C-alpha cells in the first residue's frame, strides 16, 4: 500500500459510519473529493488533513499527538 492509499484508509477510519456526504460537508469539501482521497486517487491539502484531525474523538487525538 502506498502513502496515498494509507492516508485514504486513515481518513475512511476517521469518517467511520458517517456518510461521505455528511463528512465531506463537515470538512468543507465535495463528496467526490472525499471519495478520491479515500481511494488514494488524490492527496488532500494540509487544510483538509488538519480538518480531518479536528474530527477525531478526543482520545484518538491524544494518541495521534504521541506518535
């Protein structure tokens, strides 16, 4: 798995059971863009990555900050 696919999988895990449409709206991007990120077709910019991190539950943020 390459880095973009790995990032896409991580975004998909953060999204969890939230629909792509709802999660994309939370991030301020289109559903199509989110799908491309999750499939590893495109790489999100820093703002999208930061917004995705902001959507993590608090206990996941603490673990992510330790890595």
